[in-house]
C-alpha cells in the first residue's frame, strides 16, 4: 500500500464517518473516531452488500457512499445496543 492510497483510504473513512454521524443524529466521535467508524462501516458494507446482491460500482464517490451506508448501519447497531 502506497502513501497515496493510505491517505485516500483515511480520507474516505473520515468523510464516511462524518456523514454517518450527521445522518444518525447524536453520534459524533471526532476526527479519529469518524475515521474508525468509516473504515469499520466500509468493512461491514463490504461483507454485507455483496451477500444481498447490492453493488454501487467503482470510484471514490461510490466508495464514500458504500462506506457511509456501512457506517450508518454500525451506528444504528451501536444505538440499539446502548438502549438494551
């Protein structure tokens, strides 16, 4: 992994985590937390979406949307588990 790809990876994670925090109200974790939420969300989406036959294509915008959807799922799961 080159430095450029690592920076893009972190940037996509940060954007996706921030967007997910905006979509799921009440969840803001700061820059590092947003990156972690975005990366974990992308991992969740990468496992879940192909299993149900959902695909967005390629490119940075598709990666951001993909990671954001996964991060939203993660934040909703965290919210449900906190209430229980």
